[in-house]
C-alpha cells in the first residue's frame, strides 16, 4: 500500500491510499469513493481484494473524503460541489480513468461523472453499488431535519436511530418505536464500526444533506457514459433497488446487476462474489 497526501483546490488535503501495481496506467486504475461514516482504511480489505481480482498491472486508489480519516474537515461552504472538485483532484493525482462508488460514494461518483461529461475527466468506466441517490423522490427525506438536530445537540444514539429508520422505510426496523431503537443503538454503538459512526456523525449531516436534498439542482444522468454499470445487493434495503432501477432507465446503454448474496455492506466486507463481478466489469 502507498499512502499520499493530496492538496485540494481550496487548500485542504485528502489522504490517498493506493493498492496493487503502483505505476499502473490510468486506464488500469480504479478510484474507489467510499460511503458515509466510513474511512478509506475500512475499505482496505476490499481494495486489496479488488486489486488482486483485477490482476497484475492494475491499481485501486481510495481516499478519505472530507471530514474523516487523515483528510481535512468539511469547509464551511461544503456541498456536493466540494465532493465533485475533490474527485477531480484525485483523478488528476492518479491519472485514473475508472470510478467505483459505494452507497453515498455512489452518489458522489454519479454527480461527478455528470459534471465531467464531455471533458477529459469523464471516466471510461463507471460502476456504483447501492448508490444513495434520491432520484425522482425515491427517498422520503423528512427524517433528515430530526437527524441533524439530534447530532447538533449531541444526542448521538437518537441520531443513529432516526437515520436507521429513515434509511429503511417500510421495514420492521422503521416500525420500532424510537425510544426502543435509541436504547438498541446505545448497545450496538459499542462495536468498533459503530464507534466510528459516532465520530463521523457531524460530517454525516453535511454529506447526507448534500446527497439527498438536491431536488432543486438539475441532474441529467442521461449524459453518463453508456458503459455505466449499476449494481445493487439483493439483500440491500428497497430504497437502493428502486434508485438503481430508475438510474438504469435514465442512462441509455447502462447495465443493471443484482448481486444474489449482496447486502449493503458487501463492498467494505470484500464479499468474494461481488469482488469478482466488479473485477470482471472493469477488465472487460
């Protein structure tokens, strides 16, 4: 693994980690954009597995987005435009021609690719898994205000409960009374991953709003590359399946693949079935 510090357009820094063949050419490099509440090092097992799956001469580059890991905090004027500019910075630093986004990182990847359409930054290959995109009102975002309020007041367990319910509408989890779910969050938050969730909650407020509250910003996903590949886990929440289907219909020539054993965390968990499918997409 190679670790670097990349300067941003606004004077910040991004921590970049590269796996595989260090001097791989741009057409054999994949930039991985991670999801909310997760650092680049959480994706290390997947990055290692994907670089091996791609084979000799390939590299996987993953970076800490703003507000996590060794990267700088979100600026006061943070928005999706910040994320897009950071993707451009990483592409320039690595020369990568391929992008893979997971969850909210999928939203960043799609918005960036749309912004880069017709420019030299437009990716040759673009794949997203369980992209967190609120397309045509596929998600009810009313819970975001309560989530942000809880985070701002330091009520992290309540914030986690509101986020879990908001991201899983129509499920048994969404029907659990909030006080009960808050108590459950207090128990599960002791795990390593959920401790990280708690630390990244303030950053999460900004990025979730940037991803989901953009209904007033025109987004023409039809300009995405016709090679765009949408992936979703069969065991993932329904929201991601609905979003993937709508995105697939919106992008002429794109493909949609359902991972039979896939769940939302399949990417950082480096599930072998998914690693193989993603490797095959980028190599063909």
